[in-house]
């Protein structure tokens, strides 16, 4: 693996901003998009449970249905891709068992060698429902962070969004029946040259207000 | 900005794993660590509120105190840096006001031009306390994802950890009095050549089980 020079990574993170106006004429090439999907797949989660689902919406008709449920924000229509980040609500022991069985297959070991690991994963997936749903949501936000950072690194613009009606998204996308709930969106594509937000200075508290050294 | 080739980003994400055994002799150079701190500072959050605090623990004495509260996991002692990700519990209207005032200063505009923005930020920071704390926790996990992805890109190993006792961490680090609660850890440094976990195949559900195309 050839690491990226730290200053190149920093430049990408500074270049990133919550893109408000996407260029509707520009589509993310399939090989580039494939890497962003892999960033989702490879995201880490506690105990490796991956208590999430990512719905990639490119169908313009579905986008049109989702648009009013996202307060008519133009990113939902204009971005090349729209990812709906969904969390398992709640994770179950069946999810834990599936993960442990899959681990045994991938690592080619007998399930009996994973007994300690199984206890840990089942424990994580046995929280009371509301707590479990909140935990899965936090894991899903790790994937959101990984997605946004990776997009920036490879020069793809994105806009994370919580401004939408989750219940309507769940209904339109049929998520509830599958045990998932929508949590956040990421529109991805390329900034429109006329997006005035691209040029505004970033607003962040000074480092010494958010980072404490001990 | 010169984007990273997508295949280089993908290689970094595949190279990444939850490092269990760090090389205690290797320290992240200051200029590299500075970029990882900037990744934290630049992480996006809903309404830009940054309802978080990152405590970077390098003092070996404090590490020793935290170690038993993290079930004696060696990463807490051996990694070059240990970041404690903390969320505001809960965010308050005062936090919102501070953010809006800061925005006005950074962008050199009168506060009266930010009235719509202020309403949105105050709304986000006015949730019932438990809900607000959960929301801040999710935002903080975005920063965790950005940190882990950036570390991987620049060739720094990391281990995200939820296996610790938050109340004990809060007490040892004096977080509660400042309105924060510890949520997750990231140990960062360089993998030990003898970490057997580095060589294990990654366990992820197949892409078509976690990604749905619509």
C-alpha cells in the first residue's frame, strides 16, 4: 500500500464542503462509484456487525418521490448519486448469528473456535430495542464519515443531509418491512460552478476548543 | 486539489484493519499527527454545530489509569496516540448561539443576515436532552469515520474501540463537568509486525447484501 502524502489528504479535506448545488450534467464514472461503494462495504463497525443498509438511488422517478420528503432540497434531484444511510432497527440475535457464521466461513474456522467472539457479538445485538437501534445508528454514522472522507480524497463532491422526513423515506423505499430505518443522506457528484457555498470560508471552532491534549 | 487515484484510496481502505497489537516503539511524527487532528477539526456535522470534543491522550500515566477502564486492552497503552471521542450531552442553545456568532465572524457578515440559519441551529440544539445527546453522539461518529478513513489513507494504523467504561473515562478525564461524555476510542499508531489480525481476511457481508440499488 502506498500511503497518500498527509498534505494531500489534508488538501482534500479542506476542499470538501457540503455541496448545495450539484452539476446535474455530471455523473460519477462507474469505476469511481464502485470505490465509494467499497468504502461503504469496508466501513468498520463495533464487533463487525455491520448493522446497516445503504440504498443507492439513481432512478430519477424515485428521486422525484423523495424530493418533497427532503424539503425539496435540489441535491436530491441533481446529484449524480444519492445514498440513503439506514440502520438496523434494532439489530437482533439472528443478525449476530449470521455475522458469526459468515466469519467462520470467511476465515475457514470451525464455529466452536469463535465462541468468545460469538458471546461478544450476541451481547452487542441483545440490547433493549431502542438502545440497539441507537447503537446501530451510531455505527451507520461511522460509514457516513468514511464515505464523506473517501469521496473527498478521490475528488467527488458530497453533501451529508439530515433534513428529510425519515418516515416518508422509509415508506417510499420499503425499509421498515426489512427492519431498517433511514438516518441520513449523502448526495454525491460534482459541484456546480455556480455553487456560491464552495467559496465561503469553512466555519470550524479553533482546534484548541475541540481538541484537548492530556 | 489533486485527488487521490480511486484505486489508491481503495487499497488504503483494504489495508486498514482494527489493529490489536501496536508497535510501542513507533510514534506518529508530529506533522502526520497534525493532519489527523485537522481531520477531526474539519469533520462535518449537522448544521455545522460540532457537538463534540476530542481528547488526545499521550501522557503514559493517564493511559495507565484508563487501561483498566478499557478492560486492559493493550492498544490503550501501546498505541502512539489515543483519541477519546466525546459528545456534548446534551447540546444547548448556548452552543447554537456560539456557533452562529462564530459563523458571522468567520464569514464577516452581520448576525441579522444569519437569522434563518440561527433558527435551524437553535432547533437542532433544542431537542429534549436525551434525544440531543443521542444526536450529538451520531455526529461524533461521523468524526470517528473521517478519522479512521484519513488515517488509513495516510498509512497510519488505528483501532476504533467501544469496549471501555464510559463513566470511568468521564471521571478520569473530567469530562462530565464540561458537559461531555465519552463515546468511543481510536487508538492510532503503527501495527506490530506480530499482530496476527493484520493477516486475517476481512469479514464483510457481500456488497449486494448491504447495498440496494434503486
